C-alpha cells in the first residue's frame, strides 16, 4: 500500500507531467501555426527559415534538445559572453518541448491548410480580403476537423515523452516512482505509473474522438 507521502509524491509528479505537456502543446500550437504560414508563404526567406527550423527540431533527438537548453546553454553563454546563463529545469523543459512540438505541429497545420480547396482563397481575395485575413477567417477555420486527430496524437506523445525530464533532475511521474522503486526495491510502483499514464492518455483520446465527431458534421 502507498503511504500518504508516496501518494502526494505521485500526485505532484503527475501534475508536473501534465503541466509540461499542456504548456508545450499550447505554445507548440501558437508557434506551429506561424511556422506553417511561413512554410507556405511565397517569401523564399520565410519559407527557408521555416524549413530550417523544422529540419533541426525534427531531425535531432528530443533528449539532446533538452540537454542543449539545460546543460549546453550555460556553457555557451559563458564561452561567448563570459556569463553563465542557467535557466531553471522546468523552464528548460517548457522551451525544449514547446519548440520540438511546434516543428511537428507546423507540418500538421501545413498539410491541413493545403488540403483546403484553393478556390476558397481565390474567393476570399475576390471579396477584398488580404492573404492573412483569408487564412485566419476562411482557410484555417475549415481545417479544424482535419487537425483534431493528429493534434490529439501529438498531445499523447508529449505526455509520454515528458519522462525525459528525469535526465535534468525534474520529478515527473515516472521519475517519482523510479525513486520509490530504488528506495524500497518494490516493482509495483511502476504499475501505478502505468495505470496513470493509460488513464490520462485514454481521457485525451476520448476527448479528441468526441471533438472529431462533433466537427465532422461540417464536412
């Protein structure tokens, strides 16, 4: 049986897991939309910048990106500026996961936007709308349903990938039960963590399935 202290530890670890995933997907959505618009723009400079961003963050391991912001950044700033800039572990996790999520979400947004009939953009321009007015008022709202399944998958992936924060000494759910296992030698703590992960990801899947059905009536 779990002691009160262990229960509180697991609750806190779960809250930190959900916090990192939630913040990361929120900022990932905002930045991902911008990157997607850059990638489909007619500007070669913006297109190239977006391509480079996605290439970097999709082509390197998530763990390495986490290490860069937590371990490498202080060394880099010290070498270049003579001042070691060390950011808190939780903030490093927010930044790394948000930037990584944005790279994947930008491709999802780009695909959804480009799947909308080009006649929609032409009609919007005929009504006197600018490119960005047409994009945010006409095109993007029509792509909502097509975004829902991959967005749910990305959030589920983020929830599971937060276990990597143990490498920078953050106590998420998995790190918490690992410490309990090391101190007691009991394997059952991993079962508790597994049940919580399954519960959370199942709730996310259920919510996004309902959203998909709700918006499918507009297709």
